[in-house]
C-alpha cells in the first residue's frame, strides 16, 4: 500500500488553518508553519506538527525539512512579498508540488511565472459561489473547471420534478449536459434520457459559463 501524502501548510490565517485542519481530519500528516508563535500555539493541537518560522529565510525552511513533504501549500495572507519570496525559495529547494494562495490576479500571474504548480483564489472563488447562490437558491455548489467551463450542483427545481431528462432537454435548450443525478446517498453517474427527476434530487451539470448562467436564470425565474 502506497504511503499517504505528507502536507506542509504555510500561513495559519483563516484559510491556511482551515486547510491544515481539514487535511488532518482526513488522516494525512500535516506540518503547520507560521511566523507567529501565537498562531502556532492555536493550531498545534489540530495538526500533526506545528512550528514557528520565517519562511522567507531559506535556512529556516531547510532546517524544517520542508522539501521532504509531497505537497506544500503557501497560504500567506496580506504580505504578497513574503508569499512570492517563500514560493521562490520552496521552488529552489525542489518541493514536489507547490500550491499557492493569491490575493489578486496580478499576484497570481507572478506566482505562475515563478513556478507555482497551482494558484488558488479562495476569496474570488467564494465570491463566485456566493453570487451563484444569490442568483438561484437551487444552486448548491459551483466549480470553475477553466475560464470557459464550470460544473454546478443544482437542487432539482420544482418544474423539473416528475419529468425525465428527455423532457427537460437541458442539452438542446441550454447547451449543457447533466453528468449525474444524486438521489439521497446514491449517485447515478450515467443517467438515461428516461430517468425521472425526483424531489430533493441533485443534478450535476457541466457547460460553458454563459450557458450555465442562462440555465440558472431560467430556473430561478421559474
């Protein structure tokens, strides 16, 4: 059996501590790192290891042995300079996979150029999800696959209940595809055209962002 991945999370703000805690709860070994002794004390009982260090100091990162971790998440908050410098050092140390939180688009472009494997925008992405919830109360989740395509999880709208996928004709009307239907704890990942939509079912739909927006608005307006 392959060994489980080991994670290091740098920056114990709300986002970083949430990621570190969630990974620990999923059974992974997690090292939490922050410059603040107080933040390290607060997170120490929620992760495998916790250490206070200045991550813009290459010697400090070497001493911690951060290069031995499979994935390092840089979740440094408002200090963009520290975020960029930490990312550069980690890249130079040869960290296998580097995921970095960006404050804005420009910050994200810099992180991509200096070698971050994945750049994430938690605030922007959460804002996007909240906006979609506001547009349609049926939208449970919204995940961007790229700048053009996304997936939505939508609670079956009233007008869809009792009808089948063929009758809804989502593909023809909105150019979107129903990938799956969740019924309770069961997931139908290859639904047929004749499959009936039940109350409280959840539809997993993929499509272009503008087409999904049309679908959401149509169901929001009833």
